C-alpha cells in the first residue's frame, strides 16, 4: 500500500514527465485500438462470408493426365486415343452421381443433364443447334465461380438442346441472374413434363405460356415427348454474342431431370452430358472427398474441382486490409516499446538521487523497482483507456477509408486484366448492394477470382468492443512491463552510497 501511495505522489510531482509518457502511450493505444478493431471485424466478416457460401465441388477433366500419354510422333493414334478416353470419362450416369453423393462429406447434391433433340412444329432459330458454348452456370464462374468443371459437348445432334435440372439449386443461370423469367414461372414440380423456353424462340414460333411442344429423340424419331410451356425467359445482354442475331440460349429448352430420365430409359443409347455439383460439409474435407471418389471408381481422367479459390478470392479485399492492420500494429508496438524504453532510461538517470535516498532510508531494491514500475503502469492504464475511447471513434472511418482504397485497387486490377485481353475499359461497376452471385462484369471476366467480388464489401463495422479493449490492455501492459524492465535492472545496479557521493 505504501508503494502505491508513494507512486501516486511521485506521478503528481513529476506531471510533465508522466504526461509525455502518457501522450506516447495514448498514440500507441489509439493506433492499436483501430488496428485491433479492424483485425477482429475482418476476421468476423471473412468467417461469416465463408459460412454464407457453401463449399461446392464438381468434376472436371484432368487434362494433364490425358496429355501425359500423348505421343507427338504418332498424332493420329494419340488423338484418337485421347478422344476415346475423353468419351469414356465423360459418361457419368445418374447412378454414378448418387454413388458419389452417398458420402459423409456431402450435405446435398444436384446435377444438370443435357442432350440434343428435334421438335415438331417448332422452328429453330438457326440451321443448327445453338446450344450454349459454355455451361457457365457452374464450371465457368457463376455461383461457386469455379474455372473448370465438366462441360462436355453433346455427341447427339439436334436442332435444340434440352437441359434438365434436378432441383432449383441446380438452376445456376437463374440464380446468377443471367436468365430471367419474363412471362410465366419456373415450375417447382421437378417430376412434371413442363419446360421453359427463350423469349426469342417463343416470338419466332408465336408461342406463349400454356402452349405445348413435342420434342423428338434425335436418334429415334419414333420417341416423342410432349412438354407444357410454363415460362418464357430472357438472357442477359452481357452473355450474348453481339455478332449473332440470337442469344446463345435461343434454342435451349429448359426442363427438369425427370424428362431426361424418361428419354434415357426409352433409349439406353442416348448420349447425354451430365454435370453434377456436390455441396460439401466444409472446406477441410475436399481432399478426403476426392480420395473417396477415386476409391469408388472415378476415372483417372477426371478430378474434383471446388469453389474454394473463389470464396477465398472474394474476401481478398478484407484480407488485405486485415494484413495491413496487423503489420501496422506490429510496427507501432515495436516503435512504442523502444521509445518508452529510452524515456524510462532517461527517467531513471534523472531520478538517481531519489533512488539513493530511498535506498539509504532502508527501502529494498525490489520495493523501489516496484514503485517505479507502478508509476509506469498507472500512467499506462489511464492513457490506454483514453486511447481506446478515441480509437473507437476513429476506427470506423479509418477502416472504411482503407477498404475504399482496396476496392479502387481491385478495380484497376480488373481494368488491367481486360486490357490484357483487348477488352478496353471495364465500364460501370455493378451496384455494390447486390449479392455477390449477381455481380457480373462486362466481358464475362468474373472468373478471375477476387477481382469483381470486392464490391460486396463496402464497409467494415470496426467497433472497439470488450474483446478489443481486453486485447489493447494486454498489449499495452505488455510493452509497459517490457519497457519497465530497464527501470528494474538499472535500480538493481545502483549503489545508494555511490549515488549520494556523486550528488555531494
């Protein structure tokens, strides 16, 4: 108690010196509270984003493995062999998908089946099938944003492409906003004989919601199926080929997988393209899931691809801000510790006579050391609390200013990428309030991870809460004690008689 009382008296008596120490600690506390608030808020934001977006896995072609056996001296045979391997690997049946999905690592799954068909009394928009050149719903960078995936070309020819989805979750084009219903609706009955068609095809054939179309198996004219049109959709302009009269999906008939299943049952030789998507339990099971599929007979020419890079890339902006904050915090603490260490050394030298007097009147070395350390801790605690208060006020505008700079940097990065591809300027960016899955940039460059998705984060709720306050006090006390060690070491070395003799 005597040490604490004497420390308070000494603090008041040396107000100028302690005020200088307090200002230094105040600056350290303000900067540290801001960086800690940004760091903790960034961690929460990144974690919530990863929890919001599921880990998706699909099957892609292992091109490296297929090219490994290519013989440049025998191109014809090697090319034929590769085509056979590709054809064999691409034959993924519904039974295979169900077998792969029967795993403790899979929460749910869905798939898309497509093939070529003809139709009665329905004129195609072009002489040949205008099937979509890229099933961008999953492999090319839509929801999940993976840059690969199985997108096999249909071997079955036909004037139209019919695509069957196993569930609403599989309809990525509509989820991503590339397709939009303009009339009618998408049927929720995935066992029905319903379909939706492109508005251009509907206009060309004077069709409307409620009409029926009869599709014909492209390999067997005797097999026909009648579908009821429940909706008409439009394709977003940015996905259309500007040099074509019609959009890519003009000859695409969208239905459910049950229709395709009936067609495959009626014609066992029907060649279809199947694209499965598996929703995994977490990002930690990807390798285990891949190994399990290999054990279940997945072709060596196929591999598991996930959207992990896209999920991590989407938080690139926040991660950059977080890393900057951590780096700034470390530098601040190092500089602050060094400055306090120097001031304490000067303080001890100026108060040598006081130390000599205290030691002469019988005060132990440890007691003197504890008094000086107590003074430093009391000053540090008061100014740490004051710094936390100031930091809580400035943390939000500072963090959002950093985020704004990161978004600008990412936009410049996108512009550079487009310039590399000869795409020119990026154009206006989408409204930042939109969902990430709906934010598409001109030129379909959303496949570049972490560039176009930065608009999702237009603010950080960097708040100095009890956790930040606890971290700040712990760090503040740590550098105070470290800098105070010099005080204790110096006091232990001082001899009271030598001090008083030098004074006299």
